[in-house]
C-alpha cells in the first residue's frame, strides 16, 4: 500500500516541476526586460511570480537577486511620471 501512495504523488510532483519550469522561463524573460530598462515594476514582478503559485521566500530571493544585479523595483506610477 505504501508504494501505491508514492505512485499517487508522482503526478503532483511532475505538475509542480512543470509549473516551476514555466515560472523560471517567466523569471528569465522578466530579468532580460528589466536589465534593458534598469528597473521593473511591482506589477511586472507579480505577473512573473504570481503569489498564489510562488512562495514568499522565492519572491524575496528573486527581489534580492534583482537588487544585486542593480535592477530597481519601483511602483508603476513612478514609470508613468518618468515617461
């Protein structure tokens, strides 16, 4: 019976891996765009890292990484004022 329980969890693990892969792709795209501009908005960050799919620790890690890369995280209103 224990082996069956483990088999039942494999599809969930695969779904999690697929979700993580999609998330990593979104993060890479987000970082590339942010590097060009030198900043990213909180809205863009939330689109790439939906809080219901990504843990707060993962979001904080990405925010730290962006900061280390010299990419500022700003409010959307600040972008409109600069343009």
